[in-house]
C-alpha cells in the first residue's frame, strides 16, 4: 500500500518540521510569535473550558442542538462546493521537491496516493483536535467530537479526491453534468430553505430557523450519508456513537477503495498539481497576492510619467501603477459602485426626503470614512506595495540615484492611492445624503485623506524598519499567520500616537475656534500629516542602509 | 574604473569579504570568478551601492562610495542573477521607469533599438509576469544598457538565455567596453570568461587570489594548456588535491595576486 521509503520520508519531513519550528521558537522573535499565538489560542479556548467546567450536568444547549441538526447539511454543501469548484485539484498540489523525490521515484500510483492521503490526514488531525476542544461544550464527548470531525473532514476530502481522479476518464459533458448537479442540489436546498423559513408561523429564533432549513425534504435526503458523523459528534459515549462511527468508517473505506481502484492517472494529475503550486508560489513571492488576471498579458500604459519631482515622481509612478494593476478591477469597481450609490441616494432623497433619519445624515461622512478605513486596511495590507514588496523587487529602488527620503515618500503613494480611492468611492453617497455643509464635509474628507497617508506611511515605516510584512513573503509556513498578526498589532500601536495627536489637536481647535466639524477636522488632518516627513526620512534612510534587501527572507 | 581597497564585509560574525583589494582599468571587461560562497555577489552588491562596506575604500567610475553613493548609483548599472521585475509593469514601462529615475531624455529611440536587438519588440506591451526567465533577463539587461552607464555589474548574466541571445549579449558587452564602460561580470562559466573578458579577479572565501590581465593569469598559472580552467583550479586548490594551494605558490607566482 505504501512504500517504506515514503513512510521514512514522512517521518523525516515531520522531524524536520519540528526541528524548524524549534529553531524558530529558540530565536527571540520566534519565541515572541509563539507566545503571542499561544495567548491568542488560549483566549479563544478560555470560554470553551469555562463552559465545559461549569455546564457539566446541564442538558445540551439550544446552540448544541442547532449544531447537531446542521452538521449533515453543512457537510453536504461543503462536499458539493468542493466538487463544483474543482477543489480536489488543490489536494494534488504536492510540494515542488516531491516532484523529483516522490513522483519521479520508484513508486506506484498506489504508493504515491497513500503517501498523499496520509500527509493530508496527518495535517487534518491537529486541526480536528483543535475544533474538538473548541466545540467541546456543544459536543457529546471529546472523543466523539474528535472522531466525528476528523472522519467527517476525511470523507469530504476523499469525495473531492475521487471526483478529481475520475475527471480524466469522464467526458467534458459528463463533468459539466456532475458540476451542474452539485450546484443544482445546493440551489434546491437553498430555495426549499427560503420557502420554509418564510412560511414559519411562530416568531423567528435560531432554533426555529435551523429546523426550517434542516427539516426540508431535499435537505434531509441529500444530507443523509452525513448523518452518522453528526451522531458521533453529538452523542455521549455509547452504542449509538459506536454504530455511527462504524458507518462513518465504512463510508470512508468504500470511497478510499474506490480511489485506489481509479488512481491510474494520479501521477499525471499530481505533476500538473506541482506545476500549479510552483506557479502559485512564484506569484505570491512576486507580490501578486490577488492573482490578478494575466489572461490579457498585453497592457497599454496606465498612467503618464509623473516627472522627476525631486526623485519622488519615478518611484511614485511605479508604485501607483503597480498598486492599481495588482488590485485589478476592485478599485474601479468600488468607485463605479460609489457613483451609482450616490446617484441612487440623490434620487431616493428627492422622492422620499424623510427616508434617512437625521442622525444618519449628520454622521454619514464620518461613518463612510470609518468604513473606508476598514476596507482600505484589508486591501492595503494584502497588496504588498511600498517597502512591503518582496525584498528582491526592492533591489530596483536601492540602486536608484535618488535620495532616501524621496524614495520613502514615493513608496507611500501606492498604498495611499488605494486608500484614498476607496475613501472617495464610499464617501460619494455619504456626501450626497449628508446634512453637513460643504465646508464641513470637505474638511472631513481632508482628515480622512490625511489618515490614509499616515496609515500608508506607517505601513511602509514598519516594513522598512522591522523587515516585517503584512503578507509575509516566501513559502507559506505555520508562522506566517502569527507574523501577520504581529504586524497588525505593531501597526495598531504605531498609529495610536498619531491618532491621539489628531484627537488632541481637534480638541484644541475646538476649544479655540468652537466645536465645529470644519475646524476640528482640519486640525486633526494637519496633526496627522505633521510628523510624516520625519517618518519618511527615517524609513528611507533605514531602507537604503539596509543589508537585507535583495535577499529573499 | 573600479578601485577596491582593503574591502571588508561582515554579516554579524560571518566574514563574507575579508579585506580584498583590486583595480579594474577603464574599458576592461573583467571577470569576477570564484567558487560558491567566495563573496562575488556581496562584492558586486557593494559596488553598486546596495550593501554598505564594513571597512575599506571603494571607488566606482571616479566616485567614492562612502562620500557620494548617489553618484556611484548614477554611474553604475547592476543586473542581478535572476533579475526581479515588476510583474505589473510591461516591458516598455520598465524602460520608462528607468528613464524617469535616471532623468534620461530622448531615450525612446534607444529603447526601441534595445528591444529590437534583444528580440523583445513584440513583447513591448507585455506584462513582465508573462515573460520567460530568459526574456526577463534580457529586459533587465536592456534597462541597464539604456542609460549607458560608466560601470556595468553583471551577476551571472547568461543564465536562462538561449544561444542566439548569449551571442547578442556577448557582442553587446564588447561594445559597452569599446565605448569606454568598465564591465564586471560574475560568472561560473569559465568558457564565457575566457571568451569575453580581458581581466580577471579570482576570489575565494572573501580573499582575492589573483587580479590582473587574463593573459598574465594564463601565463603564470595556466600550465601547459594555458587554460583558464587550469588557472582556476591551481589558484583555488579545488578538484586537484595535489595542485599547490594559493598559500604554497612561489613568490613569483604570488606577485600578481592581491590580498
């Protein structure tokens, strides 16, 4: 079933993984990440532990019943979605090194399939343990939860795997039919659920809605094969759990046997998978996190050159062009939506002037600014612009005969452009419905733009000074999530003094000129901008003097 | 001209370059050769201003790196091994970026000429993400040539190129040298060095074993075959356990070796 050499390789890779983790933990930064992650997980599990300890003798909560009722249907939808979206292909994406040492090795398709399934299972097991602990108050027992979650996940994975293995043997028409059937079945469930929910006579509650969704004929029939897994998860240790687990294992065994009997093209599929994975890794390393469309590889020039501008121009031009292209149609799409929403809001206000309450109209612009700040934060931290670009790409900027401060100033422009574009898009409808005067609204927009520039500056500053990236580069590893969280934490802390200064300045302006939006917003905006040149100078100097640029880290 | 005097580069406790000195005359095509980990890339990256020297004096095209690093960058072009490009910019936009960053005027004709020479004309408006490894290399070289630098630093420039492109690149390097540019090529391809270069800097473990005209190296260390390969193995002491180590060479043999 599996060649001893492959089990040996798995053992060695596992040991190497632990060794690498230990090496990272031993370093001060690694130790900090580990503690940070443990604290996060600890806080996440704390309520579970408390609930488990205190609710030992109580009957299952309403939420627990909802979970038990919903699991089979959720599992069916997950399996259908995996088939419809060809997610099984991702399961065949072995590591590039495995192309040479496993796929090209002296192993049969069955050996390689066993190797892949076991590596997936070993990866899924710790996640199952985590979920079993996390959901403990809503499960029958820890053991049942662990068995149910792990075997349920394995069944869904195996179904997707089986579909992928069968694909080369099936005609395009049959494949289309299977995908259509999967999507149609989900659509039928949704339509049935919508009908049942709208037809409920009693007042809505989570239990009533859950029963309406899960009690439908289509939902019950289609989710039937997944019921044993829910039984295992939610029942106390006993005969029912045992029977449920035996049925679950039987289903997994059947689909596994079927996979082994149909694994003839597995190697070819895996080779394609490795190529896909390699391309994906190269793309992410290059900073193209969104996977922007390269279907149209030919592009006309997006923006004319900005001119010299003391060295800021060339850097800013490259940053803005990259940032806009990298986010694809997202930014223009948001702007168009903003314009449409503004026109719609104007029309609604004309026809129904009292639709929007006064409070909403007063605070429309600040609310839009807050929403755009959040959206901009999500977009900008994943777009790898400025000093957060891949270290190798930054070599370009380090070889330029441009002063450090000009480089740093130009580097901010990519992120700032994205943030300001989002801000304008969300603020357009807000400006239409706002009951504030033009001066007050525009001054708030100025404060928002100043916040965007300050935020972009700080993102670059942290990347240049600490070497941390919002989206860490390199081959993904278990510490990347932790590094991203640490970046966000540092970013939040770094923005605090700027925001405090802005609030303080707004307060002083209010005390001197009166508490009007106009004065307070302008004062806050100016305060946020005041210290930025110093940050640009320091970040630029650190970047140019840095020795790590050009090396992939 | 490239003048390097007692150059030291340390990364923490690790010494990448341990006090090297060499001088490459104007208009030379020099080879920077050495085994893996010799300090070639560190030397080149320091010469183009990316890395700061820990100690020593480096003058590139008449500008002192410590005194005026911006002038060094203005006069130097660096093409790294496997050059990174902006995936979101087209080939032409890369040239445009270089033109604006180095304040070039009327560069479009030269840009078109370079693209044509490196068979990139039909890729002018193609995103860099869609280019093959060799094409990316050619775009980086075209960007370097566009501004006619006084010093060209090329790190493994032939990697990924097809035979016609290698020939074009070799011809173009000679032309750069003829117009007065100093070219420093780091490469493991000794046949390329033999064919292209007239000056040799051989380093190992951060120390210069030889620097001087290639003919001189051949005459002194090339043995009967007078081959560069022989020079390399004799001076680095690799592959041939019985060959004399650099330290064991006679004073006459060491005369041309710096460090």
